[in-house]
């Protein structure tokens, strides 16, 4: 063999060497991967399983979230029924729920079986992957909207992040179906993208990867956009009214995850062979990556923030969560407000009303924009307000609330009678509103 033939370029060696920085960068990182039941139903699912196995072997901490739509629809057809959709929301009655549970269980078992393979002369040879599933998701019903009872269709209430962390810490893959459970033992049908987004936020995942139908996020010429920020995706959704409903939902969940603290969110067309590997281990990738807006701070409110505060508080005042405040009142009390500003937009606020003689203060007007809840913003805002109260010589904080008692109780606030309030505040207490009083020592 000549020296020339020895030094001839080898595409495999070149690719492997070029991929090595990404292999090192991803090792030990937590990655949530979402895929639908469509992926499971196709023969190419074996290739996806092989790629997931490879990622696990490279030391990536994996959490898989799966849907089961075609499997559910197949079972509904066998029972000569169908899932109702009203105002864009699905209605899950008792008959539909039985099909959902049956299909989701079957898909879960199929995924576990595929990940358990270890045949010789196959990409899974010698692989010993443990897969753990469970009741990681606490859910609550969507409820009744405009007179329509959506039955067992639910939304994510809480993710048991500690339990999932223990699974991946032990070297296993966590498998999370698109089902949720309530403390009363009910089962709820959830959107897979909503579950994936919530899991990624709760874990503080390094990446959320959504394997989606179609190409993903494209420009007007149909070319995949490689790197965008949430504001740009929101503009695309507003401009392109013809986008498939499922894609819009996935995009909104990707935005939510990005703003919820997930460093990178990727949307990849699942039909591409090796899409996961190409996205993670090549410089340009093959999908769309969302990264968060760079600017965010918690600061004292200014007079020009009033419009943003009113817009934030308006929906909560309309549904009775907060007491209505006029613009004039806000102008006179603006110095008592603190805001969370993200890229020029007010996404959170709270106000502090001190009672110096009793060394106590009222925490009021606490609000976080719906897109940024469950992302730690509320906790960060509360910590900031507690620090501000201590600096003002206040050693206790109290809140009056009608609908968010659980949130404050989970953060150390203790229920107390109205008589424990400062006398001046007792005189202003609205007995018709019947707010509950909670106090926390600082």
C-alpha cells in the first residue's frame, strides 16, 4: 500500500472527527425527545430506536415523550366512534378515554420492547437499556368552556421532576406518555407537545427535541429556518394562518419551553433518516433551533410600565383572581410595583404595601404572563419581593387571595384569620370578596 492510498480522505473518519466536539458537548446533558404515534406506526421506527440507543450510549440523559394519535383513532374506528373537536379542543368522553388508555398503553409497551432488543448483528447488539415509565404527570381537567364539558381532556398541572431525575441519574431512559393523573385517581388525555414542554421546563433540560410531521419552520420559499427566537416564531404564526393546527400547537409549546428556561428547542422533520444524529452532531443541523431572547431583568416599575402592567393584570382582574385597579391608582402606587421585563415586554409584576408600625407588608398584584408560568419566574419575583421587604425593615408578608392559595402555601405562607391583619388593612377588608389571608415570616 502506498503512502498516497494511506492518506486518502475517508468520509467516515472525517465525519467522526468532526462530530467529536458535539459528542463531548452533549455527554451528561438532559435531552427531552418528543415523537408522535405516527413515528411508532412506521417501519422506520426501528431506525429511530437505534439512534435513540446510540444517544443513550454516548452518555446523553434521555427522557422520551410519546403521542398515540393514529393508534387512538384506529381504536375509535373499531368502536364506531370518533374524537370530537370543539373550538379547536378535543372532547374526551368515557368511551374515548377507554380507547386513549388502550392505545397509549400499547404504544408504551411497543417502545419498551424495541428499546429492549439486543440481537447480534444488529445496531442494538450488546445494548442493555433500562426504560422506566410511571405517573410522572399530575393533570387537571380543562373543564367546561362556553357550555362544553371537555370531559377527560386535561392539562398539565405538575411534573414530578425529582422522580424523572432519579430515573436518568440511575442510567435509565424515562418514558412519559401523554397521559396525566389526578390526586383523585382520574386519568386525563393530554397533548403530547404540552407534556414534552412541561417536562423539559420542570427538568431544566438542556434540549427539547420535537420530531414533527413535515419539514418544520420554513421561510416563504419553503427553506427550513435554522435559528429563530420566540418573537420571530410568533410572527410566523400570526402571518401564516394556513399552518396545520398540530404544527401551531407544537410551535407554541416550543416557545413556552424556550421562555421557560430550556436552553435549546429543536423542531425536526421526523421523516428524514438519521434526523436526530444530523441535528445533534453536525455544525448546521437539519432542523429549526429556538433560543431564548437575551434580555430579562427584575426591576422597580416606572411610569411608562403602566400600560404593560394593566395588560398583564387585566385578564386576572376580569376572572376575579385579582382586585381591579384603575390607571389612576396605578400611577399613584407605581413606586410600590416591581416588574419582570423580557425583551421590552412586562411579563410579571407584584407590589409591596408596607405597614411600618407592625413591621409587616402586603404582597399584592402578583401576576406572571401565562406563557411564562411554571418557568420559575413567579418564584424569582417572590424572592425579589421578600428581599425588598427585608430591606424596608419588614419581617412578615401577608397576601389576600381567592384562587391561588395553594401557590402561596407551597412557598411558606400560612393561613391566618382576618383579625391578624394590621388594623388599617382590616378596615379595608372586603367581606363580600371573602379572600383568604396568608402570612409568611421573613
